[in-house]
């Protein structure tokens, strides 16, 4: 260990000139400076092949009999997961990744691990997900895992670009709140100075207030749900994509959501061809319109198949999920029973027992939920009471309605669930950086 420490170099005045993916045969003969982590070392007689991994990709480093003795000496100290800097010349080589490799003239060892991870970067056999999550940052060094989060980045950038082009502004809403956004007991209580407060379930009420000024707003941020679940589709802390817009109803919002998903799916597929190849997934192609079915239509079809369901039930039971899987792809279920939706979803004028709410599914998995919002303070107060909530707890929200509120509608979409669909992952923890669930509060 002491010998390894003494072998470490200072960064000094070295600075990166290229990322791995910047290099190609056209760079033949150029001097380059690279930084990254040692993904693998292969010794073949007098020649050593080192694969360097940086945040962009991989590059091959070749040490042979012509390499300086100082570099050869340092190669004898290196281990997988060492962080290094390489100065050398690019050399076109047909058999190397992307047709180019680097022959080093100098090597700096910046960090040497004191223990070996329980998996290598390219191994097909890896520990359980739980073990990998215990050392998540190390797990994410693997190209396969890193690719998922590059796709995630592309999706988020696509969402922002799509909404910005359509006149939306990005907002931030409080995550410390004084009362439940949607009612219920699924809240994380915290002590806020000398008062009880909660972690926000959703930005719903705040984005409705903001839409009265800005007309089109969105937020990409964390939400917290304290349900005691044990499924592969839920997290206690997740990222929600929330959109709200004025002077529209739920039909317009469904149109927007469908267009948004088609946009980000296409964009991520084009931007991340290498990443999709790494995870062994063919990018999705969404042709045709998403199906739109009323809750009543789904209810009658399930009843006709003998599925036990009562009017107003959600669609999350195992038997119902099995039936929904057969529908395939993305589809909307709209016009839900009013009693089954949150107090801020607007009942239909001609049939108040039905509301202008919708859920977006992919197979049996709910991806998003939204609807036309109640824009009358009087009706909102009534809906709170009907939902068993105390209007006094929502005084700050009801007061805004006294100053007027435009008709508006919106949705909230689970980012991780969308990523599960796009990357074809079966467990939502695979698409979260540091997932939180009822049994995990570390790392």
C-alpha cells in the first residue's frame, strides 16, 4: 500500500486535449493528453494493452519495447480502476477501437485503488443489484451502466428542448411543504424549526399557481412518496416531469404529452446509438397515434373477461395488469370516476361523476397522470371536502383562487418509468443514480 502511495504523481500542468471519442485515424501522429480510469490491462509478451475509460468512451493504450522505461515501470504498478493521465501520440490501427490507439511517451498515476471491486468493467457475471447499489458510483463505471445514464441525459435534454420551443419556462417549487398536496398519509414528516412539515409529494399546487402568471410552466425535480411498497416500479424518491398550461383542457395536454414522448424517444435514439448498442436494445420507433380509451370502456372490457373490478378501482391489481399488458405500447385511459382522482381534477360539466382526468400507460405500467384542473375556488373547496380534506389546510392555495384563475390543465410524468420503457429495464432502480426505497437509505 505504501509503495502504491509513493508511486502517485501530481496532476501538475497537464490538461486534457482530447476525450477518447474525439480520436480517429485522422488524428494519426498527433500528440494527445488523455485522462481516465484503467478499465482493463492485458499483457501479451513484451506488449501491454491498456483500455482507458473516460466519461465519453474507451481508448486503447499500447506499451511496447520502444516505450520509455519510466512508463514501463509504472505499468507494473497499475491495477484496474487506477486513475491515470497519458501523454503520447495517436496511431491509426485498424484492429483498435474506432481504428486508433495511443502510444504513450509519459504516464501519470493519479490514484490506485486499495481494494478490488467485486466485478470488472466488462464482466458478464456481476453481483446482485443490491450489492452493486451499495457501491453505486463504482458500478456506474461499467460502460453498460454508464450508457443507461447517458440515455437518461439525452431524454432530459430533449424534454427541456421540446418544452422550451413551445414557450414553456422552467420553474422550481418548494420541496418542504406545510400540508399534503394530494391528501393521504403517504408523506415523509420532518421537523421544520419548531413546526411539522413534509417532503413534497408533487409540485401540483405550486405549478397551478404559477400558471396563472406564466401560462406555460414545467419542472423536472424530485418528489417523495412514503408508501410501503415492494415492487420493481416504485421509488420513495423519484424524478417527476411536471407540466402545466393555461387556456387548454385535458385533450390538449394529452396531445402535448404524446408529442413530447415521441420527440424524446426519437431524439435519444439518434443521439445515443452507441449507448443503445451497448445495452443491447433497439431504439424505440413510435408510429401512429397513442390509443385513447375511456375508463368506462376499459372497465367493461375487463368485466367481460371476468376480471374482478369495481367501479372506481385503479388498474394496478396483478390480474388487471396482466390484461393491460396485452394492449401493448403507449395508450391513454381517460374520463375516470371523479371519486378516484385527486381533488384538483375537474369533474365534467354534463356528468360530475366523471372527471377530465387521464393516465398514460405503457402496457400495464402507468407513466404519467394528468387532467383538466378545477379553476373555481368554490368548486375546489367542495372537492376538498368530498375528498375528506380540510380546506383550512389549503388556505394558502384557495386564497390565490380569490384573485382569479384561468382554465388550465397539466400532467406529471415519472422520469424513471419512462426510462424503464426506453431502455427496456425491468427494475426501476437500474435507471436511478442512487435509488431510495423502503429498505435503502444509502449510499
